[in-house]
C-alpha cells in the first residue's frame, strides 16, 4: 500500500505543473493565513472604523500595483523559463514596474481629495506619499519576482518570501497599531517592500546567469513587452474588479460595513486565489507542453481541490468570522459564503484565460475579461443599493457565474494551437 502511494506521489510531483503549483499554493496559503491573522489582530486592537480605513489604504495600494502592471507578470510566466536572456527581461521589467508604480502613487495621492476623500488625510504629506509609493513598488515588483522565479521553477523562493512577509506584518502590527489606520496599512505593506528588496539583492544566487548589469535589449525583451501589452487590456479588465471593488466599497459603504466587507473579501480571496495560482502555472507550462493539455490538467486538479474546500468553507463561515468578533459573524457571513462559492466558476474562467493567452488569442481574452469586468462591478453596485453589504456578495457571485457560463458555451469552439517555445 505504501509503495504504490509513494510511486504515485513521486510521479505526480515529477510533473512541474503540479510541483510548482503546490509551491505557489503554499506561498498563497501562508500569505492568506498570516493576512487573516493580521486582520484578526487589527480587529481586536482597533474599532471597526479604524480597520475599515486602514483596509481602504491597503486596497488602494493593491489596486494601483495591478493597474500599473501592464500584464508583465503574465509575460514573466510566459518567458522566464524559455528565455536565454533572463537578466535583460527581469531588469527591464523590474525597472519599468518600479517607475510606473511610483508615478501612479503620486497621481493617486495628488487627486485623493477628489476620488478617495476618506483616504486623503493619510496622503497629504510628503513622507506619507513616499511611503505610499514604496508600498506600491514593493507590491508590484514582488509579484514580478514571484512569477519570474516560478517560471524558472523556483517556486520555493516565493514561499520563503511569503513567509518572511507574513511574519513581518504580524510582528509590526502591535508596534504600529497605535498610529490608527496609517499604522495598520504600514504594518501590512512595509514587510512586502522589504522582502521584495531582499529577493532582488539575492537574484544572482537564485537565477543562474543573472546579472544586475545586463541591460541588453535583446529580441526577447521586446517579445516580453509585446506579449504583455497585448494581454494588458484583458489583464486590466479581468483583474480590475478584484482590486477596484474594495476601493469602491470604502466609499459606498460605511466605515463599519467596509470592515465587515474587507474581512469577508480577504477570507474569500483564499479560495479565489487557488485557481488563479494554478492557472498561472498552466500558462507557464503550457508554453512548452501545449495549451489545451496544460489547461485540462489544471482544471481537473483545481476542481478536485476546490469543490470540497468551498463546501466546507461555506459551512464554517460564521464560526470563522466569530474569531474577529460577534459583529463580524453577524454582518459578514452571507457575503463570505458568496465569495467562497464564486471560486468554483472562477476556476473555469481563469484557466480558460490562461489557455487563450498561450494560444495567442488576445482579442478573445479581452472580450471575455471585459464582460467579467462589467458584470462584476455593475451587479454588486446595483444590488448594494437594494440589499446593502449582502448585495456585494450576491452580485459578485452572479457575475462570476454568468461569465463562467459564457466560457463553457465558447469551449467547443476553442482551437488547439501547438506549444510555443520561442518568442511570440
């Protein structure tokens, strides 16, 4: 019995799609668990209004880092392993990401009185803006590094970085919580920037042949940016709701309800990130083993893990929220169940997107993600005016489910494209 099980496990983990998925899922799990622990401690250290405003600042950082990504994380997954000039693509991508992140932070802070008035008071000083820019650059560059290393089949580094970041934010929170919303947001974001800096310094040891000085503009650098920019409209439309909805929530909900929303949203993201991680690895591996085969394996793998996990998560929603306090269990249980349940149709959507990206069908990715963007922002906002906080969860679940139905309807028309090994 033990012998066959060991042979199966060895064969299973020999497949890099599964092995790297497990490592990246472990990194996601560590980030999620420490993140939830962080918000539990924050909820017990401060009132709901303070937590809600701190969560709004964190959401703004996350949204801006995604807005300025220009889909380079997808380019990293596509080219990091097949590229012979890894130094050039990493250096150009990191430099571009840092510059755009800082510019976005400056623009957001300058106009915060208009589009985020509840956050303006925390972004009106030069030191506040500098820290805000640092937080954004750390988040954006960290994602690029994780994806580059995953493409190099070094997912263990992403796990180590997630662990260091998680422990850092838990350690900083008690020290900075007395500063109010600003302290909560800095405790969450500064460890991310620190761990990103550490990985950058260690890159020559982590990636064979990497050099800080290599700034050659090889054809692969152009291919990386070309692939990323063709994917950017779809990436922006597909990812914007995940990052923009919390920013909208802080302005349309009361600070108290936003605390409930953000806790439910953060827990729900644990389930929703699982298929996203595996879909990323399907994109990386699909570049060499074939889009259709990689996507089919990824979907079977994800659903086998996700369906029972989501069922269990829905059952324990209220007890889990009770850890944050009785008010959270009463106010956030229904939205949490909706966010958890939406992970199943989300798996269908996000893995389909990865296949289309590998196949170079960028217009289809864009149309699919635009549909998702319109539904996932429009439905929650429309229903919120009627049902309040519960409407955000119900609207989100309906939007993801409707998008998945469109994906299933299109599946029969998906063509099979050979694996790509060179620049696209």
